[in-house]
């Protein structure tokens, strides 16, 4: 399993934003992060650069919520300035740093809607994806978030293939895909423990057919062997074992399936006609996995 990157990585990434290039850590010219602030002057009377620099300072001081509010004010008060898009993308970043995922999505999507041709659109899409991804760290959670993360990550990969965020999006996509397979396995194991074999088989079949590139496939095949033996469906059990042996012979799940089959005087050879036999044919042709 790939370990998720922390917020520090996002801070490094945002330093590369082309739209925020220039003086200071986040650009914007002037004094950068350490520019002085005149708290007696209302925001409405300050220019965009000054407000933006105050947002930078709040980030540096560890207050991403206040930073986000200031960056949003840049866009609100100076919508037609060159600072508007900068403020919006930095607001999305600050919201994400504050773990305000809903506000992250709103700001990132607004950037994509108003500035789709800007170079930092790729980063906006990446932040949008992270706002879902960072909430799916527990396999038992609502998988709707996982589907949304996959969709948003796919957008990064397909729409911005040459961006700085594509490789990380690919890695996170694979992890999120594993989460979906893990949820199917969790439910399948639950049914198997309670001897609801047909229901368990349906879950393991989803993993084998739809999530075969994930880390759960060897176990799914072994669990199919177990469930089919329990139902007395020996042809299907042997075929599942054959697929497991062909693709994952070094897996500990192979050893477990082998013991189960040989304990019933069965072999790990494809037998009969079933959905698993179709998978076996794909395996032999090299079309599976």
C-alpha cells in the first residue's frame, strides 16, 4: 500500500505554481510573506497585492483558515485583476491545508470554471481530487467518496498528462482502486464466515472480474475455492485454483488453496464451464491481468 503524502507535500507542490511566481515564497512581489500589515485599513481599501501578502503571512503563521479567507477576498474585491486567479488557487490550497474539504472543492471547481486555460488548472483539479482522496483512509467508510476520488484523479491523469501532479495522481488512483476492492472483500469475508456462500461468491467475483489488478485478487480466488468447495461445486473450485496457481503461485493464498483442494482429492486444473472458465481462457491468452 502506498502511504499517502502529507500536507507538507502540498506545500512543496504549491511553491511551483506558475501563477504565483515572483517575489516571496508564494510570489506576489513586494515583501512576500513578511510584508507588514496595516490592520487599521479596511480590506476594501487595500490593493490586491497587499491582501494577498497578508494571506501568505497567515499561511506562514500556521493559520490556513484565515489565509483562505484573505485569498477569497482578493478575488471578491479585485475580480478583474491579475491577482484574482492567484487568490482563488491559493484559497483552495489553504482550505485543503485546513482540512476543509468541502470549501476546497468549491474553490478548486470555481477556478476550473473561470480559469480553465490557466496553467494552474491542473493543480486545481489535483486539489479537487485530494479533497475526496484524503477522506477515504478507512476501508469501511462510504465508498461514494472513493468513486468521486477516482473520477477526479482520472481527470488529472487524462486532461493534464504532462503536469507535475499526474504521477502522484496515478499512484493515488491505484490506492483508491484498492480501497474499492477491499470493501468488496470485507463484505465477502463477512458472508463467508456466516456460511452465506452464494452471497460471498458474488462479492469475490466482483474483485476477480472488475478489480483484478489490485492486491486483493489472490485472496479473492482462494476464498472462491473455499466457498465453492463448501457448496460442493468442485469444478468451479478447481478452476479458481487453476487461475490462482497460474498467476499467483508465489502468494501464500496459493498454498492455502492448494491444501484445500488436495484435501478434497481435487486438483488445481480448470474444469467444467462457468464464468471462471472464461477467466481461465483469458488468463491463458494473456488477456487477464
